[in-house]
C-alpha cells in the first residue's frame, strides 16, 4: 500500500490507517491475535446468523413461527 507524504507525516499515517481499515487489514490482524477453537468459531457463526435472521424478520415485519 502506498501513501504520498505532502508535508505532515501525521496526516500520511492517518491516510494509511484509513486505507488499511477499508481493506480490512486491521480486522484480519485482530482475528489472529488469539486462537479460537474450530467448534467455538462455528458456534459464534451460527449465533451471528441467528441474530441477523431475527433482525431481518423484525425489519420485514414477519412473525417468528414456532414449529412443533
């Protein structure tokens, strides 16, 4: 990634951080900071999917159905 410095190094660093944030580099680094077991990853993924599904249902006005 390339950033041109036109005077202030602080401004160049700010631009670099903004570009890295848009590219998702910081998110990838944050994920690799500590080990998460595969089962825990799957559980979190299912939990997030359920939350998003409920939010979508609420937004669309559909009632949640209970199957028996």
